[in-house]
């Protein structure tokens, strides 16, 4: 074949392909809002039409016999019909799979319903989209549950604050009226009781303010290197008189030279709260243990008590705002907490990029609080 003939064939084939391609683009744009099955059918028809048109033009140019031209036309026509039929079958399957995804999206906001699909639909992209929807839906369900728990906690907190502020205020009012009317037989004792109630309410207000800062994300920390043994020793020294009064033994052990970079005031508050809770809930004759050690990528502080353990349902709610220990966990005659301390502890630990968890010790001895701080 001469070079000029080959060049003519290429030019004719290219012109036919460009013509059918441009026509396909125009038709595709006009059908862009229709079903995907039409789009796929068009994708199948355009290449076959380009081949058919190019072959016909080249055949006429080369003066092929009518018989050969008819044979070529039949072959390309059959190929076009089969290609379009195959494309329609594939398009129908993709449309069905897309409808399954659409149904899944429709059910997306119903976070309480379980997935009813028999499996991810069709193509890898649709399967990936379906799986991502399932994961997002699960995260949304968890977020909804968490928001519901927080809302319940807020209501409990408002109820608790109303009760725990109203009670001391009523007592203070009664004592003040007794002092004003000269009915108080021991004014000094009344003054001390008023001061104690005021201090307790001030502590509650401080806790509320600290919790509000944590929830607003504006809690700031000032890390500095400090020996963990010093922090634990100071916390144990502060709680020792209370532990002695309640006949609770304190034990502690920290690896020598273990240094952490933390906000001393913040972590001191964490230790004070955990130790105070442990001593308060441990029955007389029990033991409260504090352990500090270096893990693989973190420093671990473990505070164990002798409360007898927590119900499984309560383990997930320990750090919720306004959660209070069940009466069975708190020894008789001791006041229950207000439910803010552990929520504040969790906020302080997380502000240090750490984590805190609680677990029951074996044999129902008590609980173990685990604080992990980055090295």
C-alpha cells in the first residue's frame, strides 16, 4: 500500500471518528439528566457507529464490491446490536444498584433502624460508597446516642444543682433568721455551719465553671516537667487524714525517676479527685492503691479502691455529667458526690492528649481508674 493511500485511509477514519464522537458528546449532553442506562447505551453505540461509518467510507473510497460492502455492513450491524444489548443489561444492573444506594441514603437519617440490605451493591465504587454510608450512619447513631446521653445528663445536672443549692440555702436562711431573732443558743456554731455551707456552694460553683470551660473547649494547660512521684505523694498526703478517719489504708508505688510533662495543678486535681472518690467509696478496712509506671508510649497512673465494683451498665456512664454512684457503692452514712468531679477529671486528662478509663477488679474487690498520659 502506498503511503498516500494509507494517509487517505487514516484521514477518512479520523474524520468519521471525530464526527461520531462530536455527535456522541452532543447527545450525551442532551441526555445527561436521563437514566444512566441511556448514557451507557450511548457509550456502546458511539464506538461501533464510528467504526461502521469509517469502514463504510473507506470501503467506498477503495471501490470494494457491493457483496463485500454488504458483508461488512452485516457484521458491524450485528456487533452494534450486541454491544447495545450488553450495554443496556449492564446499565440496568447499575441502575438497580444505584437504586439500592438511594434507598440506603433515604434511610440514612433513621439512626435507629438496622441495615436491611443483603450486601453492598454492584461495582467497587458503589460498594465503597455503600460501606462508607454504613460507617457514617453508625457514627451518626453513636453521636445521636451520645447527644441524647448528654442531654439527659444536662437535665440531671440542672435537677441536681437546683436541689443541692436549694438545700444549703434553706439551711443558711434558717440559721440567719435564728441569729437575727436571737433564737440561736450557740451563735458560734451557727456561724461555722454557715461558713461551711458557703464554702461547699462555692466549690460547686467552681466545679460548674470548670466544667463549662472544658465543654466549651477553652481549658488551657501549662505543661512543665515534674516527677510523677511528687504529684502522687502530695495527693496521698492531702487525703491521708480522711483515709485514717475512715479506716482506709493508702498504698502507693511509682517507678523511680519517672518524669512527666503535665500541668501540675490540673493533674493534681485529677489525683485529688480520684483519691477522694476512692477513699469515700472504700469500705472501712479496705485499701486504696496508687501505682505509676512507664508504658510503651505513655505514662500510666492506676488508682484502685475497695468499693466492691460497679454494675456493668454504670461503667459506661462513670464520666457522664451528673452521674452519681449507686447507694450500694457508697458506704452507709457517707454523702454521695455531685456528679461533676469525674467529668472534670476526664476533661483535664483529655486536654493533656491522654485518656482515662475505669474497670472492675477481679473478684469484685473494687474499681481501678487508669489514666494514660503521653510521654
